[in-house]
């Protein structure tokens, strides 16, 4: 009887020991991991554009964890669905910072989302990495004595839109007539902050070159009925169309202009929001021959980019498509990782001190953090759409361009007064 009790006690103690070891391991793993928050829309109208950015962030995390993470601590992504709602996204940012104790945030697509989350990260003196090209006119914590709260990893207008418009005025329209003056331009965009502010900047540039704006339209996000717009463009017969229509809404736009008889040899379109991911198989033909301006295209032939594409496809499938916002998200994560490695910690305050001196060779080219503006230096490119969904680069700046989020030809006060007319604008 005594030996039976002894065996039972030993079994109980063994079970208790195993359970204790498992609990200890789980606790240790939690202690060893560094949490970062991912704020992207996995549902709603923006989900098709934003979901791929989560994959890009995951790839950068997995690659870092495979070689030890940050000083032996694994990076753990806490992913939330922003539901294509800026207010809800800001609430989730608050939750990630205060409840999940993340050390950095990566995310947002629209400027409305970024501005909503901006107030949260500044309140908590936290970090947001933003990957989208945007309208400029913003810098978080301009006082250099204060902490950096947003790293702007996408292009400001002077790094992409303005150089691309310069190129277009010389190379597009009227059988590629190089005379910039007298060109007739049609502007169309989605009805949100990005389009309205970028169009102000474009119109300033067009006026300086004596070009004429013959039409300007804004469409609600998710708008699908483009027939009347296409008819108006055809009736105006501009030399070119410059568009800031949101990524996935471009499919309907290009189908409508093709159906109306508009062809790129007669009325070329230069888009600032078309991406490889936004192009679906049924849209390849309708967009072929038109143009897009981005810092990154999947077809960039450099060894660095081709290695990146191969790694991405090894992880997510050989038919995976990569676009500019995805590449910028991947680079943003690499910048954070390098900052954490230099700091010896993923702690927010420690990373904020090393972040402003980061530079790395990225798939798009060399990307460097600008310590004054908290934006990154980026290469500008214009590419022509192919019938397989990819793009051929026809022009690039050749070197990374310095970010200037506030154009200097107006004062800050003048910009704020002018932009006050933009719905929802807060300087």
C-alpha cells in the first residue's frame, strides 16, 4: 500500500514538474519577445491594398528572427484590423500601446488614418512607421528637442509627384512634344486629403510652366461608375491625364477610358497611385501603355531587388506580386530592426535615439533617414505599364532625393491658410 502511494506521489510530482517547466518556458518566451503593433485594414474598402503590407512586414520580422532577432529576443507582431476606419484605427493604436505594450507601430494607408493615429503616438511619445507616399505638409514633433514619433517611409511630393510631372510635361502629349508650355492637363483623384493637396501642388507647377488645367474631378473612395468621367475626358481632349485615384479604384477608371476609346498614344495617363497589386488580370490590357510614378517597381533589375523578390516568393508563393507600399513597409521594419540592434534594445526611447542615423541598401535603392524632417531619402521613378501587369521603368532620378515636406515657395502660414480650405485639414 505504501509503495502504491509513493508511486502516485511520484507521478503527481512528475506531472507538476512538467507543467511547471511548460509554464516557465511560456513565460520566458513572452519575456524574451519584443512586441510590435501592425495597424492595417484586413476588412473594408482598403483591405485589398493593405493586406499585402502585412505580409511584407512579416517577411522582415521572420528574416530578423531567423538570425537571432534583437539581441536574442524574437520580434512578435500583434496584428489588428483597422476596418478601413481611421477613428477605429486610432482606438486600436491606443490599445496596442497601453494594453499590449508594443514598442513600435507599423501601419495606416490613408492620410486620414495617419492623422488620427498621429495624435495617439504623440500623446504617448511612441513610434509610428508610415509606408505610403503622401501629400506632405506634415512633420511629427518638429522641435528637434522632442522625440521622433512618426517615421515617414513613403515619398513626399518633391520626391515623386513633382519630378514626375516635370518629366511628363516634356515627354507626354502631342506626339511627345517637348514644349512644356501650352499643354492641356486633366486632373482626377479620389476625394480625400492626398488628392486635394497634391493637386494644389501640381497646379502650382503647371501654372509655372504655362500649362492649362482643362478639368478637375474628385471621386468618392470605392466609386465604380466612371463612364461620365471618361466621356468628359474624351470631350476635353487633354494632352494628358494626371490621376491620384486610390489604388484599387483605378481598375474601373482604366476600363472606362478604354471603353470610351481613349488610348495612351493620344491621351496618356500618369498615375500616382497605381500599383502592381492594384492591377488585376482583367485590367492588364486596359492599363497597358499608360504610366505610373513610384519609388519602387517589382521589375527593377538590380540584384538587390531580384533577391528580395525571390525571397518574398519563396515565402508567399511564386505568383506573389510586390508593389511600392509593400517594399516601403519591409524597409521600414528593417530600419526599426537596425535601430533596435544599434540601441541594444527594442525599447521605444532607446530606438528613438538611434533611428535618425539609419541608412540601408534597399530593393528600391539606398534609403536614408533624414534627421531634420523625419522622412527618408528616396529615388523617383516613372514606368510604363506592360500587358503582364508589370512596369518598364522609363525614367528615374538616378539618386535618392532629399525630402522637403513643406515646399519653400510659400511660408508655413501661407500653406496653412491655403490648405484650410481642404476638407478636414488640420496643420
